[in-house]
């Protein structure tokens, strides 16, 4: 187990779409859950979406429900975050995180996860 690696960030206009990718270290079968988080300048890191790999259950922050979709591909050992109808307030550094077993903090809590990527910048601007 180790640090996941994110990719896919960039600059997009409001209303546009981006797809973020997360390559986990090793095999997806080593992990219980993968989550996506974001941190805007001057703000705390917040949970955006997570997926439990054992049963496929997903969780979303209210601010992104209906716009973002988390998914995973076990064969590729990757997770994805499809972001549609992007807004200026979605601008942030997005992080992928993974965990092997639950710590009880909840699927969108930063305290839940053991392994963190370096982050990828998403900027939504006209």
C-alpha cells in the first residue's frame, strides 16, 4: 500500500466537465474505500465523494450531488471522479485518498483515510 496518484485536473469554463483519475498503489483489492477530497485556498479540506470497493456504495457531499459521479475500475486499479456542470466554487486542489479498513469517522471524513495523493488542481473560470 502507498500513495495514490491523481491526474486529470485543469482549467474549464463554468458548465463544463472534467474527469479526474486516481491510480491506487498496488491492487484495488487491498483497499476498502477510495475517496475524493478538495481544498480551496483558505479553506479546510473537505470530502466530495467516496466509493466502498466491497459493495460499490457511494457517498456524495450535498454540494456535488447530481453533478459529480465517482466510479472505479478494479481491473485498472483506478478510481474516477466525473465532474459535470462545474461551477466557480468547485475550484480547488482535488485529492484522492484510500484506506484499507474503516476507522469509524465516516466515508467523507479526512480522518478516515490512510493514504493521500499529491493533489491535482481544478480551476473553473470563464
